[in-house]
C-alpha cells in the first residue's frame, strides 16, 4: 500500500501574507534569521499580525544549516514565551530550525499541539511542506535529516515579495536545490504518479524560469514561478524521498560549509551518470537500468529532445552543467578555492560513511557501495 497526503494548507499569490491577519492564534513566536530582521523584511510579517490583534515575540538567532546549539537556544525561548504557534520566516535553515525547536520543546513540556506556519524567503528547500528538518551536529561535523510527520507545518504562505531580495548566487544555489529535489524524487525507488506529477511541473518551471530569476531578480513572474516550483518539488520528495545527491551534499555542507543547493548542483551530473550507469561505449550495452528511461523523460520535459534515451540522458547531464556555468556555480571543489586538497581528501572516508547512513540514500535508484561514494567525492575535486 502507498499513501499520499498533503497536511499543509498553502496560501499563495499576490498578498498571500494577508493570511497572517486571520490565523487562529493569539500569541505567536516568530523564528527567523538575522537578515530578515536587519533588512526590515520582518515588518511584512509583523504588520498583518498587528492588524489581526495577534501578540508576537521574535527569536532571530538562526544561522545557516540549523546547528543543534542554536536549536537549543530556540527551545529555551519557546519554553519561556509559551506560544500558541510558531511562524517560521526565512530560508530552509530558519524553517528547519523552527521545526526542530517546536518538536523538542513539545517533547520536553508535553504541551498540547502548537501550530506551525512556514513562510519561506528563498525558493529552494520546500521545507514549508515537508516532514524533513535537516540539522547540523557541528561538533561531529555531520548534517542529517530528521524525518517525522509531526515536523510538517500546518500552513505555508508563499509570497514572492519575500524572495525579491535574494541575491543571484543564492538564487542559483536554491534554484538548483529545487531542481535536485524534483529530479531525485522523480527517479527515487518510491516514486509514484502523485510525486511524478508534482516533480514534472517543478522541473518544467525550473527549465523556463530559473535562469530568468537568476539574471533579473526583479522579474516577479519568474520569482513567483520558482517560488511555486520550490513548493511543488517539496511536496514531491515528501512522498517519494530523495537520493544520494542529497546524502552526499549534506556531508559537504557539514564539513566544508558549502551551501546546500550549491553542493547538490555540483554533485548532480555525477549522480545522474552513476545512477544511469551507461557505459562509455553504450552501444555494447544490451540493457539499461530503469532510471535511464526516467532521466530521458526529464530531458524531454526540459525540451532536450533526442532520438534515443542514452543521448537524452547525456543531454540532461550537459544541461545541468550548462546551468552551473551560466549561474557561476563551481564545477569542482578545487574551483571553490578555499578548501585544501589535504583537508578534502582527508574527509572523504568519513563523509562516505555518513552519506551511506543518511536517510536519503534508502530511496536512491541504484544502491551505492562506500567505494562508489568515495569515487564520486574524489572525482568532484577536479575532473
Ligand atoms: N527540510 C527540508 O525539506 C530541506 C530540504 C532541502 C534542504 N534543507 C536544508 O535547508 C538549508 C538551506 O536552506 P536555504 O537554501 O533556503 O538557505 P538558508 O536558509 O541557509 O539561507 C541562505 C542565506 O540566504 C539568506 N536569505 C534568506 N532569504 C533571503 C532573502 N529573501 N533575501 C536575501 N537573503 C536571504 C539567509 O540569510 C542566508 O544567509 C540547509 O540546511 C539544507 O540542508 C531542508
Ligand atoms: Fe535540498
């Protein structure tokens, strides 16, 4: 048996933030990152709350990648303020921190339910609709996804006004995260008709609008489309799971602070090649893995028509690398310029173990060995 459900009610389009006037809570804790407060973007959240007569407090001590010590600070704040709901405002880091803070606080105090409203300010993680929260154990240098239905937000508010200010490099990274979510869920071992429909639309939007949003951040049509694509891709992987691009990217984030979407983009062409497992001399190969057909369908969705499936998969790899180059995403770890070869190669063994153990590995279409993962990490240094 398979089950598909959507817990989160999604408010989207022009003036979606007006929903905050009507939410059924009287006392809320806003959890956000310092940028949102410093840039005064927070006013777009607090004004409708004030109009609705809703009392609020703000915890803005969130930093990228949800480190556990900051989550603990947030739990303290939650327990002292005792909100009826949490409003998570920010990128994936703020939303994931909020999910973890609420989860742990409820466990400590055995509260009755406390609501969660997620308001993304990047078009990337889809965390506003997923049951995932990626946290970072900074001491062990391991990032891992917590997965539980109880982490899922009750409501998501998608207002593209909030993403207008995202600079080009973060638009590129987060946009490639969207594409990676859609692609990995599309080929995952748990893919199904519902997840595929959501992923197909998300990939189609990325194909048309990601570069537009990158080149002109004030292109509101492109911004709106990417904001919806991010959510669609989140809904897709929430039911179908992800794959080893994410498992491996989590480790690059934990070890070297490579932004999540950027790490995905760098790994993705290599993972498509690994999962498709097409020989160099493909004509000598009699049969192909099922993922070849699915990757070929993705190439079709992106308009990369080709007369056979093998060529289509190669076009898909080329398209991902084209997007990397157009959006100035490094192709190799060496190109990043801040990581020494000793540091990098010294971490590969540990990263491979953690990637194999990562929850996202279970739904990858091809089962990797530790050696496979190590080989891909080594190739990523410079190829
Ligand atoms: N829960 C999930 O389902 C899920 C899925 C994928 C990734 N993740 C996790 O989410 C995190 C990454 O999230 P992210 O990619 O959204 O980045 P992020 O939240 O770390 O934010 C990146 C940077 O963008 C800035 N920023 C955010 N909104 C902005 C805006 N509107 N204008 C200008 N700057 C803005 C932030 O201040 C920060 O410096 C990672 O920890 C990743 O592992 C979670
Ligand atoms: Fe992701």
